C-alpha cells in the first residue's frame, strides 16, 4: 500500500484495485505494451498531439470500450469527444476508436502492428474487410448489425479480388482462414442462418455485388446507379430479393462514401499483406 492509499476510504481503495485489475486485462504486457500501443496511435495521428494527450485519449478510449457493450467504433468516437480532457478532433477520435475496436475484436495482448505480423494472410485480409466498415459509417451513417454484415460481404469480395490478382499462387491456401473469420463474425452479428445456409447466402451476395460493380463501371451502362447496394446495406439487409430503393437524395450522399470505402479496401489489401 502506498503512502497516499492511507488517506483513501475502503470504497476508494476497492475502486482503485478494480481499475488496476482492469488495466492488467487491457494491457497484460504492462507499461511496455501500453507505451508501444500509444506510440502506434501517435504514428496513426501523425504525431499531432503530445505523448501525454495521446496516451490519455487512447487509454480512456480502450478502457471505455472494454467496459462497454458498444457494437461499433462510431459510438466510441462520441464517447471520446464527450470527454473534455480528450483534446482531439472528431477525425482523430474516430481513428483512435477504430484502433481500439480492432484491438478488442481480435483479443490481442500485443500491439496491432505485432498482431498483423503474427496473422496469416487470410486473417490479415479479413481484418482489412472488417476494419473498412468504419469508413462508410464515418463518411455516411451507421448501420445495423445485419447491414454491417452486408458491408462486410461487399468488402470481402473486393479484398479477395485484389488478393487473387496480386497473389494468385497463394489464393487457394489463404481462403480457409479468411472464411473461418467471416463465418465467426456472422455469429457475432447473430445472422440467423445455418452454416450451409450462410455459405449459400455468401456466394449469392458475392454474385450480386460483383454484377453491380461490373454494371457501374461498364461504359455501355453509363449512369447506372448502385441503388441495390444501398438497399442491401441500409434498408433491407439479408433480404434474398429486396425491392430496390429509389431514394436519390440518400444515394447522392451514399455513393461517395461507398467509393471511399472501396478504395480503402483496395489500398489496404495491397499494402497490409
């Protein structure tokens, strides 16, 4: 017990003990792990803030996430911004939140950089597809869990195409790890399908999203709109035969966000592996 602990009430000492135990769960590698992750966050933010400011914001974010029932980084971004001591911009708060989400999702005891190094190509590629969901949420708006799974399937198709194009000799061996993670995430989102139904659904959606992208970039179909993708993401996720939305006002805001997310997946699929 430290000197100042003598002046704490039993309730305060119990609370401090709980905080210390929580910190051990979040940073089992101790102070060294915490400092390494803070350094990675500082790099992520281009060293815009002091070490102390970055450390406070990150530790607050990751502690909040570990002790919450948040389902996405968007909620965590708002929590960070509501804390007046977290002196970061909304854009940077979103980056911190995404880092915390990835850390918790993969239950890593190491830094995210170390985690990526230790993962197989299939797991890394899945992290790209999964992590990109935050791009469309940040640029447009949030999704339901079913909508997130639709977005994950869209991103997965893009990521798999990029990987097959760049590493055709490794593609077949990579798929098992990728789809194991994809099916695991389906269970996290409580997708109401058996494994057999889910496999069939994934193949069907890949065909749908591929056809939509082909038509969108086909010069002979100039002006083709990705309204079906908007519908599947936001209005009728998991529906086998959805009625396509014609909400052009929403589509005008949705399309740039979709393209931003697609570009992110393409870039990260090439640079992360």
